[in-house]
């Protein structure tokens, strides 16, 4: 069991990728400290995996810091918490921007800062894995703030890898393609939008949360001990549209 004896913090552990990661790492021997805004999600996760739950609104930076302190001594942090507000350039609102940036970017930076400080005080070592998205690599309609938040988190990952390397702390990003979670369903439930994107995946499907959880496990493992500052793409490869009809209908483009 490769994570036996390790304690791992997972933000956004109540649903989606975070929950799948908590379940997988538990199966592989880890003790999980699960952060989520919804107490009922934490209760079911604790029942199913034995995870220790901390209910917290990560959009509040002070509450986020307190939650990491409350988590105690831990070996790794996985920043899975995320949200989206579907807004175009023309529809941009202050509220939508704040909601997405507060959770997707600031919360991850605050949690990482507090975790890194604790690891340094304990003598160094440890791993941070930030969950980003291929939306930060390419343009998806109505994902203006989401794409910006994920691209920003990848840039921050590289900075953290450089600054925390001397402390023995590795920092990586995992960037999934469309992953069929509750959050993704709102954005990709329309076949007119989803099919052109799906056509770009040679393996013929979108990712499942367990696919991303397995990549996170790789990033956390000792087998990745020489990897830091890297972005692991979980996208089933990707091919360019093979005809102009797909290109015209697709809601994403390579930037």
C-alpha cells in the first residue's frame, strides 16, 4: 500500500474528483483529512472511508488557513476544490469573477502557503498537487474566469515548485480534460457543445473522476520523486478536428 502511514489533505473532497481521490488514496493506505463546505458530504465520506472531515468555506481565506492548521501534521495536500460560473466576455460579472477566483485560485494558494509553512517547521518534505484544467490551455466558450483561474494556478505551481524545492516539497499540477462530475454536467450536457469536443479525444470518451484520481496518486507517489513544477495532462490524448464541420461547430480552439 504505497501511501500507508501518510496523512493527506484533500480540499473539495465532498464531491467529484476530490471524493474519488479520497476513496482511492484510502484504498491505498492513506489517512485522509477531507475539506468541504457541505457537512453532509463529509459525513458520507467519513462513513465510507474513515476520512476526518473539516467543514469550511474556502472562499474565506482566514477560514481556509484555520482549516489547514486544524488538519494537523500531514504529508501532502491536494487542492481539488473548484467551481465555475458560465459567463462569456460580454456576460462577465463581478460576482462571477469573485466566486471563481476565490475558490479556484486564492483558496489553493492560501492552503498551499499554510501547508508549506507547516512542512518547513516540521523539517521539510511533502507534496502539493494542484488540480487545474485543459481549459487553462485552450479557449472554451463561457469559461472566461474558469480558464483564467486554472491558468493562474498552473503558473503559481511553477513558482511554488521553485521556492519550495529547497525545502524538499514537490509541487505539481494535474490538468484533466472534461471530467464527468456534477460541476461539468452543467457546462457539457448539451450534445451540440460536447460532441465536437468529444470528437477530439482519440480514446472516444471524456474522463471519469477515477481517471483523474489515479493521475493524482501517481503525482503523490515516490515514483514521481524527481517530478516538480510539471503539469500532468489527463486528456486521453487529443487530435485536431479532421474536417471543417467539426472545426466550425467546436466551442474550443487551440490558443
